[in-house]
């Protein structure tokens, strides 16, 4: 998620404003210190087309990094 935001030129502040959340909350969610909520996942899909698996890091690439 962090790499995707960077590639899109979207800052935590930008995303926080769009999602009506604090910058700190977005930072914690992106850095896996806080869980994304279902409403966040729906919003990210509706606005950016991101799957919940992508957002929370359940991708094949992520699984291979952990293994």
C-alpha cells in the first residue's frame, strides 16, 4: 500500500483528507500498526479500485516476502 501511494503521488495527508480521517490514523493503517476497517476497504475499492487483499497486504508477493 505504501509503495502504491508513493507511485500514485498520494501523500498520507491527501488520503486522510479524502477519507475524512487523521493523518496519524492513515499512517498507522498503512504501516500495519492499526487495522483497516471494512468501511475503509469499501471506500478504497470504490474510489481507487483497490482490492481488500491488496490493501491489507494479502498478495502473493507479500506472502513470498514473509516466507
